[in-house]
C-alpha cells in the first residue's frame, strides 16, 4: 500500500489518537494487579488498593522523537511523609 508524501506528512502532524477508554481501564487493572503482587495485604482490601493506586501519582507526558507516543511517569509516594 503506497501513501503519498503529503498524506504521510498530514498523518504524522496529527499526532497520536487519544487512548481508548477500554485501554485506560485495562492499564488501571494491570497496575492494580501488580500492586496486589507487590503488597499482598492489599488483596482483600479494595479501598486500600484504590488509595494505593491514587497515591502513585501517574502523570501523562507527550513522548519525544520519531513516532513518539504518550508516556506515563509514576511518582511513588514518600514513605517518610505522613498524610
């Protein structure tokens, strides 16, 4: 399949499509499953699991370079800080 140069340029300037809500839910579930494996005490406490997920502090950034995609940076909570 051939794509003209102008079509290729137009597609590349549009950027990435927004993430589908289903993919966002899948990513959230994956992170929560990893939290359960790392912290077994969260397995039977959904409220604590949700709080731990929220405390991760995920920030969305635009990637750089050719074919840059969205990048998520996770900031771990400070264990010395009391909430």
